[in-house]
C-alpha cells in the first residue's frame, strides 16, 4: 500500500513559492484598473516582496493596460478564465494564445462563480487547464466544497474528487505550472471564513491527494492557496499554517492598503 508521509511534506514549506493573487472579478474599467495597480505599487514600493509572488487577476478588458502598468514591478498578470479551443465559433470566449498575446502569465480556472453561474464542470475545467498549460500559461486551479457538503462531513471527498478530475492528464512536469486554490464556496463573498485550522486541514488533504496522483516531491513543491475571504485581518493567521502557501484574494484585492497588508503577511 502507498503511504503518504504528510510530515515529510509539510516540513518543507520553505521550499514552496508563496503566491498572493488578487481576483478582481467583474470590477474596474481600464482607467480604474491602472489607478489600482499604481496604488498597489505605491503601497509595496521599497518593501521586500521577494518572499512571495504577487498576481493581479483582472477582467479581460483590463489585461493590456495592466500588462503595461506592471512593467518593472514585481506584480504578475492573470486572466480570470480561458477557453479550451485555440480558435473557433465560441462567441464571448477567449483563447490561451490571445491571453498570452496581451501579456497574461497566469489564468484562474474553475472558480466557484464560474461553476455556479456559468455551468463550468470538472470536465470543462480539465479541458481549460490542459489548453492553458499547453500554451505555456500558469494555472490557478480552484476547488472547494458547498456549505451543504461541509455540513455533511464530505469536504475532503468532494475536494479530492475535484482535484483528481480537474488534473486528469496533467503531467508531473506540468504540475510545476499549477497552483491549487482551495476556496470553500460557503466562504466566498459571504463574510464567512474558514478557521485557520479548517483551511490547514483541507490544504493538507489536497497535498495528500497530489502525492497519491504524482509523488511526494510534486506534492511538496505544489503551492496551495486559501481562497475564502482572506483579508488584512486574518491573513497572517491563515498564512502561518504549514500547508497554506498563499491566498486567492477577492474583495481585499480591490483595496490597495489591504492587499499590501496581505502581501506583507506572506513575507
């Protein structure tokens, strides 16, 4: 029987990249986006940000202007979705090559709002992930349970299923370009937040699933974020957990001072 050495995995947190990513959702016109980027740059100016990667996940219409605004700064650019096809009759969609052409380095895939409102399934999330990786984009892959699933005590089973289905066909080598974001759906935009212990428990379980799918080396190297209402007030406690390697930040990423506090907590 294959046994996961969880102690071995979590003792090497320092070897994993901490990533603080803002998900701006459907907010900010291009002019407003540039103003927010400039405010974030001002907040982190002169501070040591080498301890984490900083990402702005912006709407499609903001990608080009934000790509220019972040030049020379430590901020990296993410899109919020991608289609699995390279081109074709997919009105309203956007391809991985299009995203790369305007400067995106990362893409958020499988966010709970995409699953809830726009019919995303683990099958389509998997197809989008494969297309993004094939095009050379880095993926922030979102997984998480509903409130009813947590209350039923099946959080780990649900999240494990999502990880397995969403990563189907993803190679060990491609995992170097995958970040997992655990976002309990019941804690997104509700003001509720998983306790640090709850976040740690599920992030550790996700790492265990990755170890089974690949091996301990891949599991140890994979960045796993927490994405359920992390903010300036709770970031330090959440990020102190052994298996929480960063955050996918919603509302707080739209406030430059708050986002800077979270970045500071990740150092």
